């Protein structure tokens, strides 16, 4: 069921799923997201960045995943278009 779909979506790589979850969680802490609907988020509503997002080091520190592994997972997520890297090096999800 949903677990099979999750494994397929992430090619069985649960660390990849965890890295994306951390980036998404940090994004949802943004105050401008609080009043948006799911549809607004999916449509890519213009969101500000008033709180710190996250970066590779922060992900490694909070998850215990080695930094080099996080770097590879982030590269994979960037290549898939699921996240983007901002000018300041912080990471955020894409619609």
C-alpha cells in the first residue's frame, strides 16, 4: 500500500526520504505558510523566507546521517527537482 509507494518513490532509499522530510519540515515552520492551503503550496504560492531554512550541515547534525551522505542525497533531490538551493546555500522544497 502506501509503504510500497514510498519505497518506490525513493528507490528504496529511506535516508533520501528522511532528508526530504527534514527540508520540508523546516519549510513548514515559515510563518507565511501557516495560513496557506495544501493547494496553495502545490501551486507554488509566492512564499517569503523569514525564518532560517536548512542546509546540509544542519540536516546531518539533526539526523545523524553522515555529511557526505547528506551531500549525495541533496544532490539527488536537486537533480529530481524536488528541492532547490537558494543563493545563501539554504535548501527548500519545490511545489
